[in-house]
C-alpha cells in the first residue's frame, strides 16, 4: 500500500516521496523588479534540505501588472531567469524537484494602477474597478503566459503549474460570476484557460508534467460547486493538463454560498471527487499538517501527492519530522542525523 514516503512518478518527474510544498507568496522582492532574492533562495533550498520531494515556487507573474503586489516574483523578462535557475539547481542538489506556478492576478492585482479582467467587475467595494481586456488583449495575454513558461523551462524547472484558482485571471474567465463577456471568451468560458494550457504544452518538454491549480468550489452566492468544476476540469484535461492541484475559494468576499472549512483536510473530498471523476492524478491541500492525516490521504487513495503549506512555513524540516513520527525511512542530511536518531 502506498504511503507518504512512497516514491511517485508522473511522466518524467520522479519524486522520492509524496510531500509537496505548495506555492505560497513571500511578497519579498524588495526591488520590485520580479527577481528572486536571497530570501527566496534560502526559503526554498531549506525545504529541499528538509526532505520535501516536490517544491512549487510561488505565484510568478507574466507581466508587472499581473502581480498581486509589486513585491511578487515575475517571469516577464529574461533578466529574471538566473535567480530562479540558482534556486532550482540548489534544490536539485539536495534531492528535491521543482515546479513553478505561472499566473496573472487579474482584478486582484492590488498595485496595478488599473487592473485588468474579463469584465469590469471589482472584487469588492474597496477594490479598484478593473478594465475589461479586449479580445486582442486576451490573445496577447496567452502569449505572455507562453513566454513565461518558456523562461521557466530555461531556468531548469521540472514541472509547470498554471494558476487557475483563487480568483485570479484564469479563474475569473471560467467563472460565470466574473466573466460577462460577449465575445468568444465569454461564449466559451474555458477557452482562455485551454489556450494557455496549449501554449504551455508547446514550450515544455514532452515528458514534463503540466499541473493546473483550480478552485473546485466557490464560496459566494451563486458560485459554482464540485459538479461544475469537474466539467471545466475535463476541458482543461483534454487541452493537456496532466495533474490537478485542488484548492477552493478566492473568487470574492465570502457570502451566502458558504464558508471554507477550518477543519483538517477540509478540501480533501474535493480532490478525491476530481480524481475519481476524471481518472487524473491530483494534489490535495488544506490543513494537512498532521503527518498521520497526510499519510492517510495517500494510503486511502484520496490523492497522489499531499501539499503542506502552513506546516512548512513553521518548520522547513516538516518532511523529516513526518518520517520520524510515522517511523518511515527517509534520507536525513548527515549534518542533522543526530537530531533524528530514535
């Protein structure tokens, strides 16, 4: 039976265990140039040393106005490649594989003078009203995603994750709440996402997996649920997605549509349903910090990989601690071996 420390392979990505560090924005690019800093290097490499098998670098944006804040990472310029390549190379040295999340914040770009979106609908009453992209601009945005993926490949990553969750631009296009367009991108809500997937596939090696993060449920009145997300995920799977990273929410202020769970593993059933309906590998995330729970998610075949966010922010060696707790064998750096002797 598989467990948290079983190896896993998808296409050309060979992982030593099932533990993933999900993308978590650090808001630490002090020069506001989108270039990764020493903080990012230490942040990611420490998790590689700490036994994490698969590290997904935080939301990295395709244009300056696509950032949540001006302190976010970017891949709109070749100048941003070397710092990321340095991180990837060091993580490889310590046994981890590296993905990167490519994204655009859309109407949630807080520092953009005028954010862009499918339609001119603000996030809430305190937010800037975005400008609706023209049809030509939407096509141009697909090209920006393609070029960002191309740069990520040059940086040496092992996988690409397209961000279609949490109310950012791709999510805004496939949600009826935020896409009121009358052109081809309004008549077909997944067209934008599919074109980005196809553009990304044209740039990555054939054996590199393409991951997509989606919000499988919205938490506002009139928002979509698991049945709708299964349908749009099918479109994305047919376009070329190899694995889904299942989250939820982020599309707007929480309202009558319900509230996200606060209990451990609250999003696992969403991952389980997508996995079963599409017969596709999935990453589960959401308060999975307890090693026994994370192990059960794999052992019960609810997901193929487990992403541990807050737990890794607290402890870069979460994976080594989990192996000790679960009494599973894993490679401990010789410098730390005394700390993990039973």
